């Protein structure tokens, strides 16, 4: 998003913040249970959110109204993501399916259901022609639309978070009780391994910095770990809070890190605490 | 006069006699023609007007109206009746006269075309012939004959069904030399041209050797042409044959009466071929030789006498066709054939055998046994599966469980795998339906042995204790549980229990349990005795033994049944799907190892073909990779679906052994009709069994009461404890059940416990070492219901804590409580009123209480028996019925 940040809370609302000033811009009500994930469109005009009420909602940023609600998941929606043009919402749910919802048409059912996962899908990422889904069954599935192929990489332990590198060549995979792994997208080979953080039970985020220089990951010990991508050495440990760091986001262009823990959202700017906002 | 009357008698009179003329009456003048009118059946004058026939009567009495006048038939909205609007045919506008015999659409019975003989449509035939002649290419209509599926009349069809073939005659088969009929299509074509005699003469060129026993169809007889002579031509006159005339075969057939047969066939077959080169010309008898005709030899050819036979010879036997006028060639050939049977080119170096080779010796078939029946029937194959079935049945019989199964039709007693086995299908690899399947013959034998031994042992053990209560309990019901246990013990024999520690909290007991399981595995007979703690009382031992059984049983059930039904998502692909992806993600194990070795890459990667939705591609601005495929997602292949219920029918008892009672209460309101009666049956059985157990327990308790005071109050206490909450049946039972099924409780909770607070309460209980104190607290209903009982019970508990003997291990005693509680909890409603008062009272009152209880118990037992009988009648609604019954019991009692 760059300028704004969206938080989904257990108070069933979606809140839009200005992270630099720490001001609450808007809150979006309409979900029946806690909001588990949210994402913004490329033009900041729309938001999508996935909730524990099994729905995926599409919000209009300006009016604060829920434009669409997509029902179809059989379980909590863990992760949502827009595609590049905000025409499709890809959502991963605990019901072990990834569903692609069409934002343009009024179709109530998903465009496609990717139900190859054997267990809940914890994380979804979308690139221009790929859908990356990390599942609790220990696999990272990459659906390549252009090639019409599905690549499934097995990492052994439940995958908590996946993300593409900025250059789109690699995939960063965080899984429970194991180090972060950087996998080559094409061959599935492991390029790097980053350990040191604690991740035993929670769904923790991992990020890549703006130039793919660093790998960041939230940890259950209340810190954010940053590793050097190439060397794999721990570069920085940011003590964020007491509890587990629930969410982590990196600014797309600037070295700014956003971390959420225990009801607060913190913005870190290149190592210096920039400010935090109450959630 | 007499003569005349005689004559009259002889005469045959036709027509109607004129009315006798009366005298004095004038002859009536005949009605002039112009005054004769034609009237129809209704007395209407018939005039010529009308649309169709010039129908005689149009409208209503020659008006344009109808009987109703101009009133239209009542209006019917066509909105609803639109569908059955009838299409009006011409008949709807016709009068009934039109449909009568002389109308335009007469309705009378006629032979349909199917049954009509062909000769009827002579006109058509003629037209066809004519067309054939007139057509530009002569004989083209012949192809119509060939190609067009000429309609076969019913008669022909019937004949064909009887074995008749075209060209054959009709009648019984004859033993004689064949008269081969050539169903030559060409003959048909030129049928009009060829005299019938000739076509026949051309046959029988090659008469071959025929075996004696071959019969032949009779010769087709040419029907005698009975066409009357209608013309004025001379007899035998034949007009100019147009075919001959046009095709330029100038009357050859007529003149050469006996040409070479080969030549003739040539003619037959190659007529057209011959004529091809020739010019067309009109030739013929009547016309003489045409100007264009070169050879005119035929015209004046005379039939010389030399061509006729002049000598009478004896006729060929059985050959009525050719008389003495038979052609020479034919006769000579016959003679020749009698000499040499093989005509043909004899190869060099070979000579014709002078005598026929002796026929191969044939051996007569073996004599059939007298009682042989030439029908094969299938004996039930005694394969391994069915044997297991029998064995199981035998086992069940001994436990008294059989009736639930035998009442089912035998067809349904088979499960899919057995059926498949009978059908010879290959056995599917999957979770095996039964452990017994795996047992070897020896093991089974051993199993039986163990069972028998233990039965006896049990009996011996029980006998002294039995006496007080034996009048209430049938003996079979008494040792049923033990048989049952033994049965399960056998099943458990190869269920590994390495990762299952039901008594982990009490290491000593766990050890005992393990040795118990181990000894069962080894099939030792006195397994139970020596692995139990020697310094325990007999009763305790019995309890523990039962406990072990139950634990092992639960382990078994959770191991096989549940694991076969519920797959762990991480390791198992769901195999119950009908359609599974064509490409399965391959073996996890090597991947796991690869991950351990950090060898990511090819080992951990699977690549599949995946078809994205077209719209998705469009939205992603990506060209569709498979533009012409209709598949979406992974390509699927059909796979055998095997239902979950296959497993259920076999191993059902294991799941529901103790669960069922609980489930019955839980689900009775939700699902009225149980899908699988067996489940409920088992529950009933189980109750029965528990009754007997309780009997046993009570006995033991009374004994223990006499012997040692401390444990008795404890059990009493827990009974009252359980009794204080009869209305909250389900929850109470839940609790009991949960406590009892401690080993595999997680599983059961996950499956059966529906409401969340139940779960939480049970988990609380579990976390506690002692279930007792938590009982009132954990059970919200209980707590709500009676505050006083709570406090009182806790008081008593304090007592109990003090009174517990130090030598006695705590856990076993605690363990047994749930059973007792389960036993008494929901089913002894009077305890609700009496139990409360009793609780505060001193111990001596409890004796009375117990008696009271026992009375109830016997009552209940009787009811159970009754139900059992009913069960046999209608076992479908049994579960439901049963539940109702118990509820009724409790309500009526309280």
C-alpha cells in the first residue's frame, strides 16, 4: 500500500490507518467474526478482507461499505490477496481450498477453486501470473497460470507464510518449527535458510525487504528477526513487544517495517522506532 | 300338387320371395326412378354436398350448424391446458358417414401390408417391370430389388425363424441328394426373360459326394401359375420379350432348348456382358430379323427331332424333375460321378485313392453317472473371507450378539469386499475390514482356545458369587461380557500397543497393562491372572482386568476403526473420493527424508498439469495455456469409490461398545432414524452386558462390605454422586462415558461430543487427576440443579479421602467408579428423591438404599428382556425405541 495500512482485528472490524501519523482513517464494519487478513488493491480504492465468518469481503475504501461479500468457504479465511489489477480476490481458507473470486462480475461463486491442498491454506500470495499457496499439509503450491502448471514443493512442516521475492525468482517459506527457507521458484531448490526465531504454534508472517536484501520474520518471542538474504546471518533482532508478533509487513519501496503485536501496530524505520499506533 | 311340392323341396331358392298377392289387390306401380330417394341411417335425404366426399350429409341435418346450434363449447382457458391441446386431423371434420364403409376414410378391418401376400400387388409388379424395360438403362430397377429392403411378409419371417432359407422348399427335410437352388439375383433380374425350366436345368452341374446322414430341405416347388387366360392369343404365346429384343439376344433361349449348361450359365451371368458390345436392335420372332442384325441363323432354326430323346429310360431315382427328357449331359455326368467322387485337378505325384480311407476311430463319450444333472450350480466358496464370517458368527453366537446380525438378510450380511471376493475381484488395498482377516489359522485356533479357557475360568470364578442373584440373571447374560472380552482380546492380539498408554499416570498399572497385552498377544491362557497384581483383592483384580480389556478394546477401536475412517490430512491422501487427481503427489516419506537432508529441489518438487479457468486467465491478463481443454484444475481420473460404510458394518461394534449408550441419548433427538441398526443393537447388548457387570459389581461390593469397610463407602458415595443428577441424563452419561473411555477420549471428543461446553468440561476433567471433585463443578446442570448436594457431596468426599486405605492404590478405585456411575447414574431415578436425603444420612441407611436399588435393577432387567424380544421383531427402529423406553422407564419410575 505504501501510504496506508490496514488492520483486521478481533473486534470484527477492518481499520485503515495512516501509519506515519498513527491516525485512524476509517473503520469498516460488517464482518461477523474477527478479521484474519486484509489486503488493499493497487489503486487504494478497494480493500478485501477475509474473516473467521468464512466470508471474503470487498470494501470500498471511500464509502466504507462492503461492496461484495463472497461466501463459499467452508472455514475461516486465513489469507486474502488481490491480483495485480484488483479484478480477482484470491483467498485461502482453513477448509484447504484456495478460491478465486471475481470482482468484476456479479457471480456469487468463485471463478475457480484450487482444492489441491490436503489441509488448511495458511497463506496466499499472488503475482502477475502465479498464485502461491502455503498449506498446513507442508506444501507450497504454486499455480502458474501462464504455463498451466502446478508446482508443489514439500517442506515437511506446516507452512505458515509464503511470499515471493521482489524479483519473482524465489519463494520465501516460513513453516512451523523449522527455519525460513528460500526456495528457487523454478527448480524448488533451497537457496537459503534462516533460523533463530521461534515459531512453534502460531501463524507468523515473513517478509522480504524492499530490495530483497533482508529476510524478515516475526517470532513468538516478541521480536522481529531480520536476516541477510544472501549470507543467511542474523542481521537484526527487533524487540517489538512481549507476545508473539502477529503480523509483519514491509514497505514496498522504503525500508520501513510494520509489525503488529498484542493490539498495537508498530512502524519501524530502518532500525529506528518511528512510531506506533494503538490498535 | 304333391309332385310340385316335391319339386319345390328339391329346389334351392335364392333371394326373397315376392309377397303373395292378395286377391283383389292391384299391382303396385313401380316407383319411378326420379322419385327414388336415398336416405341415410338417420332418415335424412342424402344429397351431394359437403366438403370431403361430397359428403351426403353435411352439418346438422344439412344445415351448417351443429346439434347445439351455434353455441360454442364451453370456454376452457388454454393457459393451463395448453399442453394437452390436441392436433385436429381431418377425421375430426368428417361425419360418421365418411368413416363408414363407403366413406372416404373407411374404417374396416383389412390385412395390413405385413400380412398381405405379395401376389396381390400385381399391378405394382407390372408397373415395375414396365419401368425396368422402359428405363434408359434396362434392368436398373433390378437394383431397386437388390438394394431396397423389400418388405418381408410375416409368413416369410415366420418361415425364416423356423429355419427356412430362401430358395428352399417348405416341408420336412428330406434325405436325398441336394437339389441346390441358386438364389441367383441375376435370375431374378431376368426372371421375366428366362423360362423357368431353363434356370433349373442349369443346376446340378456338380453333384458332389454327400454323407448319408445329411438331410436336405425339400425342393422349392414352383407354384403353378394359375393366371387365367384373359387374352385372345394362342396358348403358350409369348409376346415379344422386351429384354431380349432390346438387349439383342435374339430368341436364343427359345430355340436352343438344350444348350450346354455351362454356356447357359454364362448366359445367365454374363448376359449384360455379352450385350455390351452389340448394337441394339429389335429382334424377335414376331419381327423377324432386323435389318441391322447380321446373323439370322436363329430365325429359321428348326428344332430337329434328333434333339429329343427317343428312347425311354428308367428315371433317375428321386429326381422327378427330369424325366426321360432329361438332357444327355446331365445323365452322363451322373454316371461319371458315381465312379469318381473327386473331380478336380490331381496334383503331380498324387493319385486318386482307390478306396476311401477308413474314417477316424471315434471313442464313445464316458458313461454318465446316474444321478448326474446337466446343470451346474455354484457351491458357496469357502474362501478365507467367508470363513472369517463364519468364525465371527460363531463368536457372536457365543456372546449372544448374533441375533442382531442374523436378522439381517444374508445378502446384506456380506460386505463389499466379500462380495467382491465372490465375484473374483482383486482385493483392494486399504484399511482391512477386520483384524480377523489378518489372523492366521493358527491364531484363530488359539483365539478360540483362549476364549474357552477363560470362559471356564470365569465360570469357576463366578459361581460362588452368583448364587444370590442368579435367579434374576440368566447365566448366559452373565458370562457374556467375559466372552465378549475374550473375543476382543483375540482381536487385540496383533494390535500393537507401543504408542498407546492408557494408564500412563500410574506406571505400575501401565506396566501391568502392557504385560497383559503382551501375554494376550502370545496367546497365553492364564494371562490375566499372573499379570495382575498378586496382592490385590479378587474383586479389584476383576475390575482391573475388565479395565484392561476395555482399554485395550478402545485402543483397538481407535486404532483400526477410527484411523480407517479419519485420515490424517498430512500423511494420507483422501482415498474415499470418487475422483482423484490423476497425478498424486508422490511418496511423502522420501520427501521427508529429503527435507531432513536439506536436499530441496527435485526430490521435494512435484509438477502437475493444471488447467486454470479461462476467466481467471482473462482476469490475470494471461493467455490461456490450454485454450482448447475443458478441464479445470488438475486432470481427474475416475477411481473406485469405496464407501466408508463398508468398514462400519464390520467393525462397528468396536466403536460403539460404550459409546453407543451415550450416543443413543445424544442423538435420539437429532436423528430419529438410525441408519445402521447394528449400532443400536450393539448398544443394547452393551447395556445388557453392563447390567451383568453391575450385578457382578454389586455382588462384589456386598462381599467387600462385609470384609472391609473402607472401599464400600467409597463406591457408595460415588453412586449417590452419580444418582443425584438423573434428569441431566445426557450430560451425566457423557461424563461417565468420557471418564470411562479415558484412553481414547480425545478421539471421541473430536468426533462425538458436539457442544463446546461439554468438551471443555470433559477436558477439565481430564486435566484433573481425580474426577470426583470436578464432577459437580464440571457439570453445569448438576451444579445448577442442586447446590446442597454439591456441598454435601464434597463433604462426603472429604470423608472418602480420609477413609481411603493407604494400601489400596487410589487409581483403580477411582477408575471403577465411572462404570458404577454409568450404571446407576441415569437409570435409577428414585435416587433423585431418595438419594438426596440419603446422602446426608449415615452409612447404615445405605444398606436399605441398596436394596431399593436392586429392586429397580431387577425390574429393569425384565424390561430389557422384553425389549430383546421385541428387538427381534423389528430391529429397524430398535435404537429409537430403546431410547424411548429407557426414558419412559426413568420417567415412570421417578
